[in-house]
């Protein structure tokens, strides 16, 4: 296992504590399980390293990353965006109340590097698993798009009987609310079409 991670060791007895900490990291992400005398690769690891199915691999990587509670919580609370370096310690303190300021400062740099590395995988997985809403609108207009750099999605819709612009965080909760809005618009369109059909029949 040490050799698979790129380390050169003469024998199992020569494996250092640093390498064993790497084993612990891999286990923390749910990629393997350590058992007496051997290690077992998990289904998440197999999915995350699938060489033929990129969306499947992205989802596997996201599952592994979400095993770390502080990463999962930070991504959710910050809507997938990492605070500026100067504001990061304060945001981190707000994220984990009860932890001392000294402890936050101690781990701030390392956690920011970690978030910078793994957030793109979570964003990519979220984007690939979110279906594009479909609207059948004729003279009315509706646009849905991601605002680059903000991690938000803006839905703008206008019609004879309705009109609004809604900006939502590009998170699971935000996407769910977006879907509800899209369903509302589709209901409005169907009602207008039904009303026109009734007028024509009359």
C-alpha cells in the first residue's frame, strides 16, 4: 500500500508514522478500510477512479470528499465559494463555533489549501447531477443561467400574468427551490394554454 502511494520502503517494518497518517487520510475519505493484515478498497474508491465514465468518477470523488464533515459544511454554508484569504480565518471561526481563535489560526492555512483543492470536485459533481429545467413558453420569456464567480443561479421570467427575477445559491437547496419555481412557471403556461383553448372552443 505504501508503494502504491509512491513511497519507497524496504519492508513493512520500515513504514514510518507519516505514511501511516496517509493511510488514515485515505480511510477518512472512505476510499479504503484497514483490516488486520490487509486493506480493502471501497466501492467509493472504485467509482471515483473509473477511467471510462467521467460523470460516475466525479460523483465518486464528491462522495469521498463529503466524508469530511468540515469540508461538507463549508461547501454548503459558503455556497461553494472560498472566502478571501484575509477573511478566511473569521469565516472559519463562524463555521465551527466553540473553537478558539488560536486553534482556527493554527489550521486556517491548511484548511484553505484543502478547500481550494476539493471544492472544484464538489461543484463539478453538483453541476453534472443537476438536470436542466425545461420551459415551454411562447411569447413569454424565461432565462436560467449561472453567474460566474458568484456560485449563484439566476432565474428571470416574465409574462402577462407574472414576472420575477430570483437569484439562488448554487447548492442542492438552491437548485430544489429553482425547480419549484420552474414548476410554477410551467403550471402558469399550461393554465394560459388551457384558457386559450376554452376561448377557442367557445
